[in-house]
């Protein structure tokens, strides 16, 4: 693994701690992203679920919400919390230097070996 560095945890208790911490981070990110999506939905749909046309002010607000959503998603995708390919969070991860991303060991072998 010339271009990668693998972080392995063999102890089952430590694996459980790692997986639970990753899951907490993923749940909090998902909660914040859902909040942003709900706000976007409230701006673009009325109470009956009908689409409302947007004006310039609404477009600026929607773009701001999209930027906030990506402020959460980009660091999450680049972190060790989940695999960049399959999105799994409960495996040992390997860092690929060239792509600057973390992959589970299986995806790393598939994609780079």
C-alpha cells in the first residue's frame, strides 16, 4: 500500500467505541442537513404541498441553505468517519494520499490495488 495508510483497530471494545462515535457524528450531520432541507422545503412549497415559484430573494436564501448543507457534507466526505466510495462507517479505513480521502479497506483494494 504505497500510497495509503491503514488505521486498524483489532480490539472489539475499541471497535465498538469507534463505530459508535462515528455513528454519533453521522447522525448529528444528518439531523442538521435535514433541518436545512426542511427550511428549503418550507420556502418552496405551501402548506398544501404545492410548489411556489421563487423570486430573487428566495433564490439567494435557497443558495445560502445549499452552501450551509455543503459546509456539513464536504468535511464529512473527506473525513475518516465514512468511506468515500461506499459510505460505510463501521470498518477500518485507509487514507489515499493522492485523492486525500479515506476508504474502507475493501474499497481501497478494489479501487487502488
